[in-house]
């Protein structure tokens, strides 16, 4: 009791959201027991837990007799698969914040597949740990139906040529004036933000991989001999920049060639980086020296997502090409920083981007929809960035 008048507020996790709960109590106890035993990463365990609690709410409303996982049979599994296939957004959820515009619409195929994968994991683990008798095979009884798997597939985001050129130009010409300020000035040093921005542009890594880059991840070599990044013994174009990537969700640690401009930015921040304590790597469990750390803390994920890429820093707009553009909607502006472009002697960001790093650009055909031109061919040639290879001196050829 709080001062004897009311109960204390519920326990919160993450950004102040209440910990998901609901459904039959016995089902929730089983889910919490699995959560405390599983060896999945915390984020993966949290995703599975939230989906399992949704199953518990469905059980409490439709099948109270199946609240205990020991009572589940193949018939119960078939009933849940059928109910999930007909479920809509907002059904049996803990909260509807952010779902207002989609409530009542059918669930997407990827969402259905994720829910089935979560409950398959739960029953498989419980059977392997001998918590439950093997009354059915979760891989078959809770398999994703073919009608759902047929709708699954990659859905890449194709960035328009002019938008990508704007992002590239904004990142290469980032200045102190572009950084977000507080009443006390810039929270992060310019060199740190510049290094994160170029990592977003040139590294080809996930956001989590960029955040977990370690001190000393950049190495330089010439003719298989390690050299210093700022060495004046060889020309910059003759040196190979190597980037050490930590273990990630699909594989172990590896080394990849990177553009020298990225290596120089990371070396600059490494030189100016104040001494920081070691941090716990969520993926490997090690204590490591993270490159992107400041004031004894990691660079916040909200800053990386909201301000750590050139589109946010330049206050631009990057439309999602997965959504068709209406015929009356004009294309977005080429660049909001025209005065800076004119100072560089060109008002064409595509040409400015190609002049900035010509060896990194290549032409590849990419299928696009809703293109007013080249409609008969169905193909549009798109300029994309590709990593520089040690033996590469001209246009990239696979």
C-alpha cells in the first residue's frame, strides 16, 4: 500500500511501459518459468513472452479448460492455429497504444508466423526439459500453414536515387551546425556523431552491430603488411581499410573491407575518445571496450535512430518506396541544403555524390513498381553503394 491509500504502481520495463500480463494465471506462471530458464537473448525472450501471453488471453476467453499447458493436445493446437489465422489487429493484446489506425485489420502473414514460432519454441523447450509429456510434436501440430508461408518473403526498402544522394551528401558534409543542441550545447562530440553517420552510410551493418563496434575495430594494411591509418608512407588509395565486426545474430565475428573515409572517421573518434569503462556485450556476454561510448554510457539507441543518420541530421524526408506514391503527389525535394551544394560548385546532389567517392558507386538493375518512366521494361537502374574490395580499382564487377 502507498501511504495506506492505494497500491503501488505496476513494475515497469523499458521506456516506462508496464510489464505485459493477463490471461490465465497458471499459463502465465508457465510462461514466466520458461522465460527464466531460456537461453535466448533478452530481447528475443521478451518477444516470445509477449506472444505467449497473448495465447493466454485467448485461452482465458475461449478455452479455459486449456489454461494448463499439460492439457494441450493436437486438437488444441489446431484450434489455436485456426483462431490465429482469423485474428485481427488489437485482439487479445495488452495495450493498443500505437495501433489505433490498424485496429480491426487482419494480421499480416509475418505476424502470424511469429506467433506460431513463439508457441512452437515454448512447447519444444518444455518437452526437451521434461516439464511436459510428449503428447504431440510442436513442429507439426503448430507448423505455419502453407497459406501463410506463401505470403512470406523479403520486402526490401528501395531508396530513390535523389533521396540516397541527399543522404550521402549530407553525411559527407556534416557540420557542427547540423547537430541537435540542448540548453548546455551538444551532448555528443561532433567526431562521435560524424563517425556514427558514416558508419550508417558505408559500413553496411545493422544498427546493433554499429553500436557494438569495439575500440580498435579499424585496421589498415598495405601489401599484407599492417600500417598506421595516418601513415604517409603509402598513398591513401593504396591502403586497405579493414573493419572488424563483432558477433551478430546470424553469425560469428568477421572482418570486412571498408571505405577509407569510414576508417579515417573511426580513427579520429578513437583518438579523441575519452577513457571509458568496459561494458557488457549483450550478444557475447563479454566485458568489452565499446567504440561508441561517452560519459561512461553507451550511445543511446534513441539517438542512433532519431539523430544518428544523415536524413535526420539534415532534417530531410526519406519516403518509403514500399508505399505507392499518388499520381498527384510531387516528388520530394532533391536536397534541403542547396546553399551548401552551391558552395561546392554544383547544384546536382547525384553528381556531387558520384564525385565524392566515385569508386564506390555502381549501377545495378532493381525492379521498381509505380515508376512513371520505363514502365514497359519494368526495370529501373539504381545507383547503390558497394564496399570497396582490396583488389578493386575500377567499377565493381561481381
